[in-house]
């Protein structure tokens, strides 16, 4: 299901400028490259999970996807390809992007710790026994 949803999101992202949505500016094309990398990587990771679902690979791919998500949120924050008629919407989206970046940083840290504890420390501990 996640693969289908991401294909739909990929289609929307690559066609949204053609739809002339009033609050999306032409600068959206500047973030489209990194957004496409994230979406296609997410699709690829989900395909891999269908065939090969092991903890170490799952943790590493989640770290990678979180790093890409952080880069996308950062790109949207820097380029800000939106133009709202009311300033409160601009501030709301900026705040959401900042909060999203903070969450991505936390998730990268958590997944890294999980990987280290489950696959590095655990293996070294088992060798000692």
C-alpha cells in the first residue's frame, strides 16, 4: 500500500506546477529534484522490505530515509516555494517545516542508537559470551 501511495505522491509532485495552484510558486521546481529522490528512495525501500526484511537493513534504510526527509524539509524551508495571501499561513508552514526538521533529527538519532544497540553492541556482546 505504501508503494502505491508514494507513486501517487510522486505523480502529484511532478505535475503540481501544471495545475496552476495559486499558492505554489515556480520555485517548487528547485525542490523537486530532492523531493523525487526521497519519494523514489521510499518506494525502493518498501520494495526491499517486501523481499528482505531484516532488522539491520530496516534500521539503515530508515536512517537514510530520515536523512533525505531532513534534506527535503530543509530545501523547502530555504526555497519556500509557496505564496500565501495571509501571513499566518506562511508562518504556519515555516513552523511546520522547522518542527519537521527537529523530528527528523530526533528520528535519525533514535534509529542510529537502535542500529548501534541491536547490531553492533549486541554482536560484540554475544561474542564475549
